[in-house]
C-alpha cells in the first residue's frame, strides 16, 4: 500500500504556505490537467440573522482561494466547489457562497459552485447491502480535493477529512449515518470515502476548535496546514496534533481495520513541521454529571428536578445543532425553584425512564421512539427535524417552564463577542478580495 507523505506547514502567507505544503507532500501529482476537480470545503452552516463566529468551524476562504489560484496557475480549468450545508439552515448554499467570496473565484477562474442540497443524489450500494445517497457532483468528479477544518467533534472526537465527506450526503443518508449498532455513526461515515475519488486532503488549521464542531465550541489560532494524498494518514496526523492518538479515535480505528492501515504515526512519512511542536490536547466533549442528569454547569447553578440525558451518536446533526440552544432555554427557565421532576431524552435509542412527572421528547426520533413508552406519565413532544427553538419555548411554557428566548440571543452574542478582543481572530479570513 502506498504511503504518501503528510506535510505540516506553519502558515505565514496562506498562498505561499499552501504552495510549500503541496510541494512537500507532492499533492498535485495525483491530478491530471484535464480532470474534473471538485473542491469540498467544510461549511456546516452560516447565519445572517444572529452573530456567527466561523473560527474553527468553517473552512477559511483564504485557504480555498489560495488553492483555486494554485490550481489555475498549474493549468487546471475544470474546477468546482461543492458542499451540502445543513439542509435545515435558513441560509442556502448560493447565499453562503456569496458571503464567503466564492463568487469572486467564479468570476476570476470560472469555478463552478454547487450546492449539493439542491442538486441530484445517486444511491450507492456497498458490498454488504449498506446504501447511501451521495451527491452526483461528487460521484462524477474525476478527483476530489477535500478541505476540512482542524477541529474536534462532540460525537466523533475529531472532525477532519474523512468526516468532512458526510457533507456529500443528502439529508436522509446523513440521518441514516446516525444509526444504532452496526450502523453507529463511527462505523457508517468512514465508509463514504470508499466510493469517492479523493486525491488530496488539505486540513485548514488556521484555527482549531475545542468542543466542536459548531460555534458553541471555543476556537484558537493555530496557523497550520496539514496535507496529504493519503486521506487516512492526513487525518491520523491531524488527530495527533489535536492530542488524540489514532487508536483513541474509533472511526479512524474502524477505517484502519477495513483497509489495512497502521495506527502508528511513526509508520508514515511526515514532512515539514514536527507533530510534537504543535500537538496540544483539545477538549472534544462537554462536561456532564456522573448521574447523567445534565451538563455540569447546571449542577453548579443548583438546578434540580431536571434530568437531561446526554446525547449519543444517534442524535443527528440537525438536532445536535439545536441541542445546546435547548440547554440554554432550559437554563433560562430556572428561577431558583426545582423543575417539576422532568426528564429529557433525544436521539433514536434513548427511552424515557419511570419515576418522572413529565418526559420531554426532543426531536422526531425521540417522539416516535417513545410514543408508546409505558414509563411516561405525561409526554411533552418537541416534534421537528430538528425542533424549532420558538416551538420549544412555547411547549415548555405550557407546562409551567417559562423560557426566556433572549437568553439564547445573549448567548449567541457572547459566542461572537469573546473573539473581538483578540486581533488574531479575523473575519476577513472568510472573505476574498
């Protein structure tokens, strides 16, 4: 098996540093000048209504722009940028692309822009009957250049190149990846890459993110580029820099077993910077009480009478994005008195327990899964895929739990404002001049 080198470059000028990165890993050698090349960034979502800090969340436009420029200078002409932002997001791909400056790349280099969510998908069957609906634009590309972000993930520990390809699926298949047992998230999404012609992975580490993958995590300036023609090796190095040996990352272990990869970084050629010079443990998960009654922050506040079960891998991306805002709403409903003996369950496998006066069923899956649960005295159904925050507040208010939506607004402003004091955090990194 070919062991392509992995390059680690400390960024000074993004364009020059990316050139160095590609030279060290021989990144363009797997591409033919006439190839139809799809560039797949990581765009979880974008928000034009409330403050949205993209640091460590969304691939920087600086890296995407530098990549397109380099490819154009090498004579590549058939270039497409494609992504499938969260399908429930209010801002659609075309509008997000314009905000990120991609329209300028379209004007300068003829780059095509594709929103997978409004394009066609094809059902792809794997050898064991497992099926996924993958974007036709990704399947038809001759080569894919995968440009994820260097960040952690609350369910997968790290979200790097292999995980980034989940954006090539339609909503139904994204949900199917959050299955149970053999269809657990950490077994399903590593299989997406098996059907895609990924020729190069470039991990954008200008910023990194703890408690990711969304903006509720905390970002740090990192100024690194990690690149390789070997997707697994690139992710293995990225995980190590985030402080996670490969054997502690289950989806990488699953991939390695299927494809015969070594889990030891020492078995791969790393060029440029040393991992040890940039390795820093980056927290991936939120603190939860030992008795599984909610985040540790709730316990510190003295909140009682409420048991929010910790999310598991069956909680889909849409609901996971709303899970933290739901916690903010519950927190705003605390007025110093115990909650009325309430339990909150979510995902495809959590079942409401006996002994609670009210059972909050967060999301469509939890609602269906607990519809006939004999343990439930009274159900509070939060339908939706994912549930709407306004609806959540309304339904909780009916049961005497008065939420203050402005607490969530304040929280969103806090997430954004905490980066303003540091000049190294620049929103201009998501613009193209």
